[in-house]
C-alpha cells in the first residue's frame, strides 16, 4: 500500500512517519528538493519529482534495494541542501509519502507544474490523507516550534512564501471526496470530524487502510 499524507508546515507529518512501525517506510517530499537551490525551497518545481516517480514505481514493482536523497534543512544558514542518500527499509510492506503540497489539484490547463505533481504523485497513491489545520494562522507558530536554525523573522518570511499556495490550493483539496480528511486542533490533536468530537491518530487510520486491503 502507498499512502500520501498532506498537511501544512509543522503539523507533524514527519512525526507520524517516524511512528508507524517497521511495516512502513516513509518518504518525505522535502528530501527530494533539488540540490544547490538558488531559489527558496518549497514551491512545486523545486523538487526532483522524476526521481520520486522512479522510487515509487520501483517500490510498486517489488524492488527493495532503493536509494533516496536526504535533504538537511540546517545547511546553508537554514536554506538547506542535499547531503547524501539513504537506502529504504527493504523489509517494509507499505510506503507513506508525506509533503505539504501532495494532492494539490491543478487550478487550470496552464497550471503545468502542479499538474505534473498531480500526475506523478496523486495517480500513484492508493490513499490520500489530508490534515486540516484549525486555521492557516497556526502555521506560523507550528513552524516556529520546529525550527532550529532560522530566527523568528526569517521563519515568518519563509512561511509567507507558502501562504499563497495554501490559499489557492487548499480550498479545492479540502472538499475532495476521494481523499480521507482529518481535522486538527491547535495542539495538533487529530479528529475524524470538524467538531473535534471523534479523536483518532493518523497511525490508526493507516492500520485501517491495511486492514481493509487484506479483506
């Protein structure tokens, strides 16, 4: 099974991936940032999407000796850079692909970059999980909590570059009936409904996916 996980910066996507257990391998879209970026990392078009396509296709075909890039966000004074590669867990049964723009739906025929992401990523997922933040304003505080290099002003400027994408693409994604939608409060607790009355975890959802596939 290959599951995509979309959520805004700082919402805990990497935290989820690190706690799914040995049956899961996690790919972060962040690790596929192009090396030596002269522009700000983040927007669609700054990832080696073709390498990610090859990895997913190899995984689907049963190949397990797969190397993927590793991106270190602390390099270049917080701008980040590629720092090597790693080998995927050959014993894992399922793959989680997490990223802030996974699942974005192209806004029109001219939206070529996002269309490529949609064609390569979304089309290869068995499931897509979308995490809804309580508001977009919370992205700033969540991102600050996870930062180890940039100062507050730099983090705010960094997040500002993402905001136009959130405002443009999240409204359509958040009503996409083909995705599984989960709702978060400001403390990053996860719920199955917008009223925050049915608590859950992303890991529980993943186990449900696997159980449904076995049936």
